């Protein structure tokens, strides 16, 4: 999902020297570092930081992450990372991200997390408080898992 209008949340980041390679473009793995920072700020905005999810009796683990590299970010670029929830499963949640510079799409992708019991680390259903907080925050509602 690369349409900026679908994103409620954006995090701005200026590309630093340590994040570029010898060509002065962002090293590919750093795009996930940028997204990880946006993830933290997104959950801060939604009031679902990791200590809050622990109160709900669960933890989240990344099970899939992918990124499509469209155009390189460069040293000192001011980039915007859009992050949003796009789909709820029974015990999983899929987030979409897109990285822009001056409105140009540089990269996009998704990350899937599984909700797990803190003690057993086995998948459990997403808590209603979690899905309700995200649904209230997002301007484009997340899709729901289709019943089989």
C-alpha cells in the first residue's frame, strides 16, 4: 500500500552518515532500521508500547518482513516513513510501510507480527483492547481476517 492518503502516521528521519554506503546511498538493511524506529513511534502514538501489551498478557514477534526498494535515499535526505495496520488475523497483524522523500516513493513493504502468550510464547488471539486502539487510530480501517 503506497498511497500516502492511507497512512495516518508518519515519522520523519534525516539520513545520517552512518546509514549510507560508499556510494552515499542508504545501505539496504537500514531501511528496516528506519521502519523499526517508526514502529516504536507508531505504538507510542497509539498508546500500545511494549509495556502496555505486556499488561494485556501478550507479546509480539516478527514472523515476516519484506521491502521493495524503488529509489535510493541519500545522505542528508529528509525522509518520511508512513506506517499503518493493514490487516488483523486471528493471532497475527500485518502492517504496511512506505518511505518517501518529497512525495517520491523510495521503498515500501510489510511486516507481520504474531501475538503470543508471554509465558508459553505460543500464538493467542489478538486482544480486543489492542485491535480497538489501532482501529480507533487508523483513518483507513484494517481489513479483518476472512472467516473460513
